[in-house]
C-alpha cells in the first residue's frame, strides 16, 4: 500500500513539474492585462483605449479598440507615397520591424470628428507631426496612380494625391498588426 501511495505521489510530482515547465515556456494566447479583444464596434475613452507599450521603449501605442499598434510619434516626413511606404517597412520603431502604412480606414479609426487640430480623441498619447496629413496604403480605386490620405488638421478629411508627386507634404504614420486589405 505504501509503495502504491509513493508511486501515485511520484507521478503527481512529475506531472506537476512537467506542467510547470510547460507553462513557463508556453506563449500566452489569452488577453493580457491591457489587451482587450479588438472589436470595431466598441467605443473606449482615450484613457483606456490607448496604452503606451513599455516593452517597445514607449515608442508604440496599442489601440485597444482595433488591436492595432501605432507609432507613438508620427514621423515628420515629406515625400512620395512609395518613400513613406518604404520608410515604414525599413524603420525598426520600438526595436521591432514589421511596420507598414495603414489603410485609409485604419487611419480614419483614429479620427475624432469633433476634435480640433489634430482631430484625435482628447487625452490621446500621440505626438503628431507638424504636417498632420498622412499617407495611407489605400490606392484610389479609379486612379491607381493615386493614394488616399487623411488630414488630421481639418477633422480627418480624406484626400487623394498622386503617389509619385514630389513635394507633397504628407507625413507617414506606421502601424503593426491587423489585416490590411488595401495593400499596395
């Protein structure tokens, strides 16, 4: 009887150690303390919507409404659409690669139509470029040589511009995550 008890306790101890070992090495797929399941139909106040990510050196912001991660400081940039796209792809913001231009809908998700200049929700953590007009990855459907932009200076107005026009004063604001259906 004592032998059987020792065997059962031994199996229990080994199982516990194996489980503990597995749990410490497994990746968590559940929501963390500041991750909400993104849902484009939810509306959160800026104080809980935006989280500055310390694990990215404070250089990125999680938008809990959409699940997207944005650069905290939208970069001052004057260049073509292709240059903006290439800078997003090549810049390791927060020590991480994988950035891209957002779609026009993703950019517009940041707009507070009642906001001022910039038209962002009150209490947002972003530093916006002096030129608050941003390129999107979205090509204009009836003119593939043009792309959509969002102007945060005038209430998030949508703007069309030639992708190759030199001297366009659009900035870039890179994003990670999501599924961008409007790829270049």
